[in-house]
C-alpha cells in the first residue's frame, strides 16, 4: 500500500522553499503541496481571515489522507497553529516561525534584521519570541515588508527591486550581520536581498523545520519505512495554471540551491 503523504501548505508559491529542503532531507516520503494563491497575501489579512484560510487548507490536506501537515508559511504558523492543533487534535502539525532563535544562538551580539509580513511581526507567537531576546539586546531590527510576498508571488521583478531598495536603504548603514528571512517567499529573491546587504548572512527556517518534522515522524512512528523515492502532488487554489507555475518555481529553486 502507498505510504500516506505529508501535506505542506503556504499562501502560494513561497512554501516550496521549505518543501524543496524537506524533500531533499526525507526523499522517500510522499508529499502533497497546497498553495493558496487565491488568498495571497496572507500577511495583509486579519487574524480571523488567516485562521479561516489555514483551517480550510488543513482540512483539504487531511481529506487527502495526509499523515502530517507542515505549515510552511510563517504568517499562518504564527497566527493559526495553536488553533489548528485544537481543531484537528489527531493530526501532527509542524509549524515555522522566523528563525530569530537560530541567529541568537549563533552569536548574541550580532546585528539582526528580521524581514517578515505585518501579520507575522504583530502575532502573539512572534512577539513572545522577540521580547524574550529584546530585553537584553537592542540590536534586533524588525522590518515589516508589507506586500513584498505578493510581488514575489506575482513575479514582478522590477517592482520587487524598487520595493527592496526602499525597504533596505535605512539598514545599509546599520552593519547588519544576519538577515532572518521570516517569510517563505523571501528565499526566492535572496540574491536581490544579498546584493543590497552584501556583508550580511541570510538565514531561513527550512533546516529547523525539516529536522523537527523528522524528529516528530519518528516519535509518532510515522516515518516511511520504505526506501523508494516518494512522489509529489501539487494543488493550488487558483487552479492548473498556478500548479504549473509551482513546478517551474520549484525546479528553478532546486537548481539555484544546488549550484
Ligand atoms: N509566505 C508567507 C509567510 O511565510 C506569507 C506571504 C503572504 O501571503 O503574505 O509568511
């Protein structure tokens, strides 16, 4: 019998930056990726709306028989994970949050810039994390990148560069050591970000998530014991054209990362 898949969802294309790293790490699992491009950007929506979208996406993946769900969207994770775990108590949820802890664990004296959506930065979950470090460190900058994820989703390259220049201008003189890419869409434009903050190290949460996923699959006895390569099925709330686009972006990202 075919192994039950792992569901991965995001507010669109961004979650493929997590999916690709998970697939590389756990290649013999089956995956279903659901991109909710219809409701992108989540980051500009109210908590109630984000919650509703996350519940629908999870229900969709549970109906497809997923044994675990990776909420590969910092915004949905920060706002909705506790609720999702309450509503679907029999499903294993793995969530993501901007990798501020990774940056702080590396070196507490670094100048850190966290780029994320408005909804992520104002969420209770992220604020708790931030406050736990901010008390002792006044060199963590939070940058609300309103609508940047949507521009990336729509692939409007020239506007992306203009928007990035505006957003990062102030920080170019701040000796930023680490940029936390706190939205799954941002690794898709990491070269553009790096070009503006050349001395900064860019980090995202994909490594933490894939390790956490494997640990939990083992703990709940859900790891696929078979060794053959798994399959990926893609769905998108905007239909077939976006499914095609997801595959293209996934392949381009895999190529970029393996260079
Ligand atoms: N990709 C999502 C995240 O990781 C949100 C982008 C959006 O829909 O605003 O936060």
